C-alpha cells in the first residue's frame, strides 16, 4: 500500500532471519524438482500483529541473498475502497466482514501471473487518499512472492504459511500508532469479527511467530 507506516524493530528482523533460513532450504528443494520454480510465502495474523513489518524484513533478508522478491499486500484487494468501506460495513450490520470482502478472483489472477512470470495489473491502495491506484508489475524476473494479509495463508498453492500469534487486543498500541483507520467502537467491532475469522485459519500455517516473536516451525 502507498504511504503505509511500518514500525520495524529488531524482533521483526530476527524473526525474518530465522524464517529466511527455512525459505532458502525449501526453495532449493523445490528448484531441484522443478527448474525455475517460483516460491510463495504467505504471512497472516490479525491487525497490528506486524504482517507488513515481517514481510518487508523477510524480503530484505532474501534480497541480500540475491533473490528477487515481490510483496503482495492482500489489503489492496478489498472490493470496497477504504473511503466507502466504513459506510458499507455499517449498512450490512458488520455481517460480511471476512474473506468475502476481498476480490479473490483478481488476487488469484495476479498470483497466477506471478507463477507465469507475466506482466500484471494490480490494485494499490493509497492510504492518504483512501482510493485505489493501479500498479503495473513485471513478474518475469521475480523468483519469490510474499503475500501478507489477514487471510493470506488461505491462498491455494503456497509453499510456506506463516501465522503471527498476536490478537488485536494485544496490539492496541500498534492500532493507534499506525493510524490507518479511526479507532472507535466501529473499528473494534470490525477487529473482533476479523479475529474470529483469522483464528480459524491458523491451522493452515506450518510456521508460527509467537507473542515474543520467536519463530516456531511445524513439520
């Protein structure tokens, strides 16, 4: 997202280094099976848990290893742009909050374009204007895609699924610090609904970041 605020700390960098070690091992194994294999990492967790910070930190570690990386933020794929989303949620009495709010068809199309090394037309939210811009991305030389978002690990065909085990209640300070949305009763209702949806997807992950930002792997 354009003009997003990242609060990157040492915990994000250390977690990224641990995850990168596993990514490199699994990426090499995939490439031994299929030349030119395009690897996908998905990072999920609740709002304020540090998905964007971890994604950026991981991308930078992998870049230093000579890997061409692209980050895809699923928050760019909401069907309703931020400027109108609050009113839409109020109108629907918060009933549609969850994966169905996203344009999954476009998200899957862009991921498939990454797999083919094609040129993709992608949405990109500008946090300041609260509108959706368009981004043209050439995936031809991109080796690895990092997908982050509440429901990123539900994406089919990912190679490594990461879940950050922090709830929105534990990251209230980050909610205020980043200031992407007004923090009032409406916002807390949305976060509670998202909490219920996100926790159901935790079982899909094979890598976890705990409350102390230690990385735990599940075989």
